[in-house]
C-alpha cells in the first residue's frame, strides 16, 4: 500500500513540474530554449529563445498575469545586442514598472545603453 501512495505522490510531483504555469507565472518553453541556446549558441537557437521570450510576454499579457521576473530584462539585453536600443529601453521600463526591486540592474543597463 505504501508503494502505491509513493507512486501517486511521485506522479503528482512529476506532472506538476511539467506545468508551464508555475507560481502564477507563465514560463512557456523558457527552460528548453535557454538550454539549447547555451548548449549550442548560434542564430537559430538564439531566434528560438527570443521567440520563446516573446511568447512568454504575449501569453502573460493575454492571461492577465505578470511576466516572470527577468524575462523582459533578458529580452532587452538581446535587443541591445541586436542594436534595437528603443525596444530594449521600453522592455527595461516595463520590467521596472512590474518589479521595482530591479531598479539597480535596470539603471545599469540603461547607463550602458546610453538612455
């Protein structure tokens, strides 16, 4: 009987880990695309990760939930690297409005951006 209970508990834990919405935040395929990008950096994996970040933002907006912390900053950094300073600045402003505790990080990134 104890084994069945452990199997049920393990199944619930594993299934809940597969849920893309954890802690009231939508993470989409973030972990997978970040892993792929870090494992094999390149244009294709970078574009997939950027697409994942944009999907997280769009889905969070659609569901009326907060964008997970750092997602906007990560996308802003990628925009800076691509030369899209205006988009990066808007993303950083949004991160700051959702997460005021990111003030120091956002200020440093804006300083480097020249904004």
